[in-house]
């Protein structure tokens, strides 16, 4: 990853991204609008805080992997709003 891409992703992250995690039969995606993308020891790093109260936090505790998808050019605004306003406790987002 080149440094110019890091800045582009950081700028886009502030407009919203999806954090998706699967643990067994439970899969959830949430909207994130905070975090940090940077370089540490020459490697790209993504840091995303998730509140303890979120279902996603519980899933992340024992999941082997997760995905962060950063839409480009302000796309997927409706989908980001939906994923950010609903809990998987209430609705299947998929």
C-alpha cells in the first residue's frame, strides 16, 4: 500500500465504511465512521474502535477474521445509513 492510498482511505473512512464479522452462524455488519489507517514499521495498519455494547464487539472477541470495506467516491450512502441505524438484534442486515 502506498502512502497516497493511506490518505485516500483515511479521508473516505470519515464518510463511512462497513465492518463485517462472522462467528459461527451469526454474521453482522456495522457502519464505522472512525478509525485510523496508517503505516507502522513499514506495514499498513487499520485500527477501528468498537464499543463494548455492540453485537459486533461480542462477535469480534472470538472470530478468526473480519472484513472492512471502504466504499469509494461517496457511494453506498443508503446502505451505510441502514447498517448504522439497525442492530442485528432487531433485523438481519443481509
